[in-house]
């Protein structure tokens, strides 16, 4: 019974790895669509300074999205 009292008294939770995976899936889906809109196939263009500007923009958006997933799904407590 004391363990239950402690567990009930805990405030907040972390969304966890499932939410993180779902969020990353959304980011990758966005990146595939971004590449397709630019006329490329995701995963076939080497990420280098010589890559097309549109692809570099897609990569930057994917990085931002992925970082946001990590921040929100893994580290932010939820009420």
C-alpha cells in the first residue's frame, strides 16, 4: 500500500519512446514529401554543401523537427 501512495503522488510523466517514434515518423514523412516536391528522392542525395538548395532546406527542416521531437516527447513532462 505505501508503494501505491508514492506512485499516486507522482506529478507528471514523460511521453516516452512510443511518442518519440511517432513524432520521428511524422518528421520523416515530411522530409520525403519535401524532397518529392523538390524533384528528388529522400535518401538518394548526398548531404553536402554542393547539394541543391531545396534539399538543404528539407534537411534543415528535418533536423529541426527531429530536435523538437526529442525535446517534447522525451524530456518534457506532461501533466
